[in-house]
């Protein structure tokens, strides 16, 4: 082998070695973590920068750059998932795994990232999708470093920011909101004194909130809900646009007005259905009898089926749709029931709620969207109707397998 070839090989070797070494990150070694952060932690967030770049009331970009050390194989942090739909575009930019010493294990291949329908367990059809992968470093502990972004072309509000869940510690994490100065974004911090900075840059307001050295909070059987313990920031836009509608989350009244306009007049039934309602209740001499008769008729003749497409997560199919197809989701069935009651002069109102095993966060002084179900309220009788059930007595509410979420 001549001298020139040897020099070329040596240079290539040195270059390769430098690149390989440069891909290692000794600063990510587990030994570098404060022992106080490791205690009770299934995962430690080494760093996170989450960024909302708001371009208009309709469009924004969500970018995330995050590094997490996993100490428990089944930690939720080992599942990296982002959700999107036909109004948004999601992209994994990179994902890399490191061992306990910060040495590069490998980069996650694009073929490992799943792109599939978001099966919510109750909808026969929806346009939600999920992009993600399950990470595993081969040996616990390991570290994953990744970046992704989602571009939203319709805005239904901005996700709350929760830098840590139970049994997770944080070395450092920040969220940055970059938005036009003529837009208003309401914010509320909970359970932590975040470092906050704000500046005006060429007609845009850039704010950041940072948390450092947060120790993991252990899970406690029947303990307080997460929103009473964990640091979080809530965001509510004063103006958002989705589909042909414009709304506000400045307060509960303004958001209620948006939902009202979204579902206005959808309770109107056909003349044939109106005649049937009057015939079915002709024997009734009380409001309670009319409600009971119509509710049981709906239980026997209409069934729960969830179809969530486009703005359908908020907007109900109209009563005519339910009348024709003999099915509907919680919104459609509640709206249909409202229409029937309206034909016998009984006032009722659709009400969105959060139906869950855990307590939900609803603040009097701050509007935050956390609903997943709709029911019907009849003020005259102070009665609630669960319109997705086929067997509950009138006015009785009980969680069972039939009571589906939106």
C-alpha cells in the first residue's frame, strides 16, 4: 500500500472516529443527574423546549425538542406520540438513543415510526391520526433525545403545558410562545413559580416560562388529582378560528356563546317527527310524563354511534340526521332529544362536561377546554338526561359500559 493511500485511510479513520465520538454526549450520562432528581422518578426530563409559533388566529406551529432519561421501562416517556388530523401536519425530525453513559446507541429509523389512525375506542369513524414509536435502549437506564413539530391550519385552542407528570423529575424545561402583538393569549400558571420572561421583537411578543430542578412527586392511591400537585400552564386564546367559525376563550360566557352558535337550530325535527312526538305524549298530563315517554322512545329507537370528523368534535349532527340514520353520538342524541322536547314546549339545554374517573380541572376565573361528553339539562325539572344510554331510568346518571364519551 503506497504512502498516499495510507494517508487517505488514516484521514478517513480520524474523521470517522471524530464523527462517532462527536455523536456521544457524555453530559447525558446518568451520573450527571442530581441524586435528588432520581429519587422516586421513573423518568427525568433532562431538557425540554416546547414552542408555540402563532401565525394567526387560525394557524400555529408546535415544536418540541426534548431529552429524557428513562429509569422504568413502562414509563409513559418511553412512548413518544404526537396527534394530528386532516387540518394539521406532523413530522418527527429526529430521535436518538443513548446509553447510561451518554454513549450513542443508535438513531431511530423512519421505518420504526408508526403513522396510524387514532383509535379512540368508541368512534366508528374519525379523522384523528397518531405518529409515534416506542423507545427502548436495550438496558435501563437509557436516554432518548427527539424533536418533532406539528403545523396546525385550524386552531381549536392551544395544549396546556405540563413539564412533568407524577414520578417524573425535571432538570430544565421551558415553553416559549411567539405570537403577533395584536393577538391576546390568556395564561394561568399552577403549582409552581415559573421563571417568566417577555419581550417585544419587531411586532411580535415572545414569552417564555422555565422550570428548573423539579423533584418527582410519587403516585398516591386515592391522592389529590394531578392538577393540584404538578406544575402546569394553561393557555386560552382570546380569538381562534376553526372552519367557518370564529370564537373566543376569554371567559366561560364567550366560549359558551361560540358553542351556541356552532349548534344553533340543529335541534329542529321534521314535521313528521313533530307529529309523532305529539301523538306519543297525547296521554301525558305532566311534564315528567312527557320527558319519560320521549326519553324511553329514544332509548328503544336510537343508538349511540360516534362519528367525529372535522369540526365534529364540537359541532353536533342535526336532529334530522339522527331521525334519518337512527343513530348519533352524545352531541347528536342530546340535540335530537332537545328537539323532541321542544315540540311539547319543554325547554332544555345541551351541556358539555368532562366524564372521567379522575377529577377534572375547571376554574371559575379561567376558561380551559377539557370536555369529552354532552348531556341534556331540563331546568324546569332540574333533571339531567344521559342520552347515550339504552337502559338507564329517566333522569338517572350512572357510569357504565353504555355511557360513552364523545
